[in-house]
C-alpha cells in the first residue's frame, strides 16, 4: 500500500525494491539463494474498491511472470 502515490511512482518504488532484493545473496543450509519476484501494481480510484485493485494487481503479477518473471507491471 502506497497512499498518495501515483501509479508510475508506485511502479518505480516496486522496481527499486525488486532490484535491491536481487543484489543480495541469501544463504540457507550452506546454499546460496538468489531471490527474485514479479509484482503487479494497481491504483484505487476515488470510487474504486480495494478488492478490484487487488484482483487487477494479481492479474498484472501473473502477466509479469508469463512475460519472463522478475518484472513489475502496471495493471490495466
């Protein structure tokens, strides 16, 4: 949740988070693990509802995964 944030700024925030996470190597059971993630970003308009925004963000996340993973996409 990023209140008072426009869509493009929200995408930029998620992209920075995604890139920062992928620069770290995590270790578990003596194995090096690289973590990546895909994200969908959706805005809630003045008359919108959170359930609709979550559904649109979820669809955008799965579209990001289908497009090659480790991406951030803005929901339609």
